């Protein structure tokens, strides 16, 4: 195992950004930069031992700064959407900024993902990124100390360990927004990948992608991914939910949620044999099929076309602060938020 540190570029304000590359004994490597604590690459072998970068995104800082689709970043303090950009805690209403339709707040209007994080080497297989979010950014209460520790194991597991603590009671929901293409970042669309999600239920949304509050069964719907299904098979099915979101872009309720690490999803590319398993101790996972990608130029000067990458964002359900029946993510002042997500790569 080894970690290499290199310069990745300089922001307009003069701040230097570093890249940390962790490599294991199998030759798998992942790179993370201090801007947005962004996962920018993951070199993974296929069934013939051919390594390719399976992360769709940018290879330079300029792209990372100008991005509009949250490629590879850590999102927080609240990943996903909050309806009407408001919620209440103990009778106090918090009005947030909105960055969608003037109504909803998506990915906290982009705070953690545009911050410069401090990086520290934890050991020869881990780098820990940390950031202090000031009280009140975009309307969210609390000064939050947050860290994300990225570890690569010799079993090709990329482990993300999220920790946070606020000085005021607040909502916390952190995720990573990497877009994966198991054929390689430049190998076209992900419609031929299969996806399996261990969820009996999902949270249907309204026209603004805010959960209606219903926990609906996936049975007899395109959301029944309990056995692996080709992503392209039903992504454009005649179904109101898929029309609202332009394809899969929904929160799945992980079956058997009890706060321990469980396999939530498995994606597979039969062409290369690369497989990605996602494990988490969280209750939800957003399967987003990259429907809103629109050809922005990414790595190697190649456009990131619609559906050329998929995200599996482990999370509390979207809009949880406005749904008392969902598993809650409001934390007391001083209370520790700690969750783990594992991206495990293999080939068969
Ligand atoms: C959301 C999509 C959104 C995307 C932005 C995803 O987490 O589910 O609706 O367009 O983030 O990159």
C-alpha cells in the first residue's frame, strides 16, 4: 500500500489543491483531491486484468470548479433535496437558499463540495479530509466539524467513513456523488450495465423530485431491482415516476436497515466483468442514472453524455426533515454523526 501526494492546481484565489493517490498491492488506485474532497479517479481491473478509470468526471481542477453535476464530490451538510427549502427543528423554522426552480434546495446549494478540505494521511492506505462549515451557510444551522476518511484495502474496497459534529442541533446527511461507468469513463452509456438494489420499497416523488411521503412497494414497477436488471430495460418505461425524473433518480429504502453495514446495491458490466458492490449502514440509496448529464467536456476531452455514468448515493431519505416518519437525521449539539459506505470493486 502507498499514498502519493501531488499538486493538482491552484484556485483563482491562490489556494493550492492537492491530489492524494492511494494504491494497493493489486495495482488498484484511487485519487481524491482537497477541492470538494472529490473522488476523481479509481483505476480498477477488468476480468482480464486490464485497468481503467471507472469514474466519470474531470482530470483538471478547472473542470472540477466549473462542474454543474457534482461529479465525485462529498455533498453536505444535507445531500439530496429539501422541499420548499425549509424545515423546522423544535419549532424554529430554518429557511434555506434554493437552487432549483426557486423552490427546492438541492445538495445544500453546494457547500461542502466547493470547499477546500484539509487532508491528513491516516496511514499508508488512508487519507482523511476535514472541513469546518460555518454556522448558517445557505441557511443551515450549526458550525459543523466534518471529516471523510477514504481508505483503500487490499481487497479493492474503497471505504468512506463520514464523521461530523455540530455546535447546534441540526440536520446532517452526507454522501459521495461519484458517477461510475464500469466499462471505463469513456466507454459510452451505462444502459447495458445491470443494477441490483436490495430494496423492497422506494420513496416516490412529486414533479419537483420531493418525496410524497409514501413508502411504496417496488413490486410490479420498474423500481423492482431486487434481482439484477439491465438499466436500459425499463429506464424509459411508461411510468409517471420515471417521467417526473427523466429516468431512474430515486431513493431506495434499503431492506433490513438497522444501522449496520449491509449490501445495498450491486452494479455489473458484463462486457468487462467489472462489478461494484455498495455497502452502507444508512437507510437509503439514491440510484441516479445520470439523466441530466448533457455532454460537458470531461476527462481526456470527452463529453459526458446523458447516462454515461450512474451514481449510487448512500443517504438518509431526501427531505427527511419534513417527514417525521422517515428514519431521522437531526443531531443534537455535540452529538456524533458517523456513517460508513464501502465501494467494493471486483471482476468476474
Ligand atoms: C440528484 C439529481 C440531480 C443530480 C445533480 C442527484 O443526486 O438525484 O436529481 O440532478 O444529483 O448532479
